């Protein structure tokens, strides 16, 4: 339940390089780096509801730990995969539908921040969120 709450983007590390590795064009990368993303997470046992609000879109995702689901990134990239809980960390393994490559995602609470880490094709990026 530590993930519960509303989290607002504070800063990024290596996010533009990650988006470049994902094949996102320069204009979308520049906009994506300043998306003002706000995430609201509600956990009920193994079920999660995640609301994402940004300059680009507002969506709500529901998933159950260990159960595959479909997801589209803000740029339209379609993924299929699942989140699992490993210790105190949410670990997501997603496969791109267009090229079959794997995107790993991690969410963990570090101090008073929610840290999202993405790894794709050897490029690692972190996004840091503060409660808000």
C-alpha cells in the first residue's frame, strides 16, 4: 500500500536518451521531457488502479499482479505484459507489439519519492515523483 497516493513528476534522469532508444522522434522527446505527469495509484490487494494525467493524455489502467494486459504508451507504442511485486518493488516486463523487444519497468518508494526506472535496449532512465 506504500504506492497509494498521488505522485507528481519532479525530475528525470536520462529520459530523453531512453525515448530516443524507443524510437520516439525529437519533437515528441522534447515535449515528453516536460509532460507534467501526475500518477494516482490505488492498491487493493493484488489489484492496482493507476491514473495517469499529463499534458498529452489522461488514462486509467487497471491491472492485477502477474496477469498480462495491453497498454499503449503516450506515443502510441503498444505493449503487452504484466507487473509483479518483488519485495517492495513493482517490476513490469512488457513486450513491444511492433518489434518484440522487451521494456522493463520498476516502481519503488525511495525515501519520500516514487522512482520509476525504465530499461530498454540497454538504456536506463529514471523518473522521480513527489507526493502531491
